[in-house]
C-alpha cells in the first residue's frame, strides 16, 4: 500500500514538472517583427549660404518601427543609425556619414552641418550642386531585428567658409627639415629655394612633388628665412596626414619612413595635410 502511494506521488510530481515546462514554453517571448520606418525630409532643396549657416537646413523625421513580440509591443529603446551618402553610392562609400541615435524620431541639420558633411565628410566640390541620400536603419541591438527605411534626397550646393588655417600671406610655401634634401636650412639657398617650393593650386591649396630620403621631420615655412610664421603639425598626425596650425613650435611633420618620390598636399581650407608615395 505504501509503495502504491509513493508511485502515485511520483507520477503527480512528474505531471507537475511537465505542466510547469509547458507553462514556460507558453510564456517564452518571441520576436514577431516590425514595420520599416518611413522617412521624410522637411526640405529637399536646401538653399545653402554662409550667412545662413546657423539656420535649420532640413529636418529628417521617421516613424516608429513598432517592434512586436508575442507579449505585445516592445518597450525597449530602439537604436537608429541615420546615414547620409552621395546619391547613387548606395550607402556603401567609405566616407558616408553615420549618426547614432537612441529612441529619437527626428534629427535637425543646420545649414553649416550639411555644408561640413558635403565638404569634409564626403569630399564634394565647392560651389557645385550635389545630391545626398539619407536613410534610417533601426535595430533592437541585434542585426536580426534590423529594419531599413526608404531613401530621401537632399540637394544643396556647398559654400566656402573661412579657412581653418590662414593661408600664406604672400602665396608662398616651402618645406625644410632633415626629411628633405636641404636638411634644416632656413633660408633655403639655390636650388632648394625652387625645388622645395610648393605650387599654389588655389588660394587655400598647395602641393609639392619631391624626392625625400626617408625618416626625419620637416616644417612648412611661408617666408624663406623666417621661422616665426611657420606651420606645424598638431598632435595625432602621421607622416601620411593630419591636422596642422600656424605656430612657431613643435611638433614637426614626420617624414615618410622610406626614401622615394612623394606628393604632399596642404589644404588650408580644411586645416589638413596629406602625403603619399608616387
């Protein structure tokens, strides 16, 4: 009799465990999907000019993707990636602009911000009309929940802003230092006063193609024989490029590690320099 009672109790326990397991399965949260955000722009054709730099150029707004689970609509904060790229690039270019947002359903662009994206992010030409495309990618932190909006087009013509670094007053720029054939010479004597002189491409752009020995460093001087008005690299730069300013101090620009022919570009508009081996 006792054995029978124990068996009944054991069977009851198994049944209870089974029912609890079923209850767990029934309450398991299952992702059911959502609706891709619908994106709109308040202004498609932005009138861009320096005098209106602080005004709002356009506002992008999008709908909530309403992520759904079997337990109801998700209460989790949605992460959005607002992407801007040149039209036709299919958001695949290395320079595309990505803005990360948590829960926001709109983003406002000042005219100055759009101008900066066009010029400094996407490297588009000044005073030429360009078309950008924007989209929003929504997720709940997992790529499987990714929902991509429609694309909208934003048109505008980037304008020139005052250069980040004041260009050479006399339109001349030389390179000197132990990374150059002349060594640390200032003033530069012939023939280095010619061979180490940059070509003025525009009011804010200077270029030089030069044979360098490899290693060392250099400075950029705007007056042959004068250190006081030189340009130097800002911290964080490399021999391949970085930011610079006008200041009579270190750090110097690092020379490339290997000997060879190099092209050095100095962009005063953006306050950046670039070097590449030819």
